[in-house]
């Protein structure tokens, strides 16, 4: 199959959408398919199996408070690109502005589109007080997804949410995890000594530093004696958060093996965001043998089993969250027991397995038959 992967963001940005697109392209190339990326940024790149994936950068704009993140400007060039590329399937990664344009163009050309719901735009509209709020965003999302053959959702709570808002047909497609990058074998005494020189409980959060992640709620936790909070990531809220979390260590953006070493060296991952459709950072921590304490909402509910591989934090009270961490600081036995169960809880979620599932979904919307494309 020739698959056009249409992504709202792409390299050099680092986020869950970009990671999923890269992994999908890698897997498609490995299986002998022809991936091509359409995005507001990026350049052709070589996959892990040596195939070169073309990247077609469309015109983009930059938001005033998010200059580092180019977003596609809706134009007619997407339809022209589809005419040129002639894909069998259009894959819409977290569709919004570019995805909506591509969905319409694909529908007009009779090309089946598969949408991957990865960002809770309606929740963001509410948190950022955008005109029309969540209700308007849901109406717009329904119109967008109605133009697609299938919407893939990463978690069962997200699937239930979309069903309530009249979006379908739906299928579950989670995310894979790199079991080599995130592994208990990467736990580093050197990293731990550098971050927690007095043997403090090393608690980390890995996220884009933005309003929707609710990282300001980590304030009381960061003040606990015997606890060192490490904030991994960057974003528009970094300066504000450094004032609120004055005792925390801010590492900035960390990627690759360095990220694997850092996450694997934590004692506990904490994620206070309530609008996650999946939360890859939680899955990566679990793969590294690090239990997670998360808001009891959204995608993390599929990943964290309370009292087994982590803990759920119900409600929005930051003092309750801090009390839970304080309890774990004083009960290292419970922490070690959860750590021992963490990796096994996600070890089956390899990118290879998830990539094959994705191909199966493409085949479903194509009718399960072999693709016979006319020569270009």
C-alpha cells in the first residue's frame, strides 16, 4: 500500500503525535509498504530499515505563544498533493486543521481515510477558553470524522467519550513502546546521584510544559522533605512553572538514550494531566520498571492498575497527591513491589505488534482485498 501519513505536527517537534507517525512510517517501510508524510515541517528521512520516507512540507503558520510549533495553514495544496501521491489510504494523525483539509480532499477523491484520535481538542478548547468552547469543538470534530472511513482511538475511556459525542465507526489502536530505550537495565546510579545526591525519592514528570498538563498541581509535592521532583520537557509554561516549582529540577527537552536513562532511573513517575487520550510517558515509565501515579482520568486508566503497577489520584486536590507521594516515600516496600510488576504490564505492547494492527485497519477500510494501483 501507498499510505499518506498526514500529521498536524512533525519533526523537529517532539511529542506523542510525531513519535507515532515516525513509528508507523518505520513499520510500513519494514513491511514493504510505501509511507509518505504530509506535514507543516520536516524533511525526508531514513527509517530504521534503510528506506527513505519522503516528507512533503505544506505551508504553515506559527502561534504567538508557541513559536517552536509550526501548524499547517489550510490551503488547496493538500488536494494537489493527494493527486500527485495517489495514496491507497490517507492516515490522519491527530487531525485538526491539516487533517480536516486532508479528510475533505480524500473524500472528494474516493480515497479512504483513517483518523487517529490522539488529542482531546474539546478539552483544550475549554481549558484555553476558546470561542465556542467544548461544545463547538465537538460539533466540528463530528463533521471531520464523518468524512473518514474509520477512527482509531488509543484507549477505552477515549472510545467511550467519542461514542457519547456521536463519532464512529471506532476501533481501538493503542501505542507501542520501545522496550530497549525504556528498561530497568538502564537504571543509572550516576543519574540518581546527580539528581538526588542525598538519596531522596526521585519523582519525575515527563510532559510538554503547557496548561493542559496541570503541572502546577505538583507544587505541594515538590516541597516534600526527602523527595526530589524532576520535570522533563519544555514548553510555553516553563518560566511560570519554575516559579511555582522552585525546588524542582528542570531538565528541558531530553530525547533518545538520555531520556531512557533518566526515566529508568526514577523511583516514581507522576502525571497530573486529566485530558490524556493515552499518555505515552506513563507507558514508557512502566516499561522502564517505574510505577506511575496518575490522575484517574482518560487514557492512563488503561495503563495503571491501582495498587499493582501504580496508583490513581482521584480529584484535583494537589495536597492529596502530595500525601500519596509522601506515603510511598515512607513505604519503599510497596514502591518496589509495584516496580517489579510495572514492566510486565506493558511488555506486550511492542511497536511491531501495534504496527501490524495498524496495517490490518488499513486493509479493513480497503475491503480486505489486495491493492492494485495503476502505474504512476
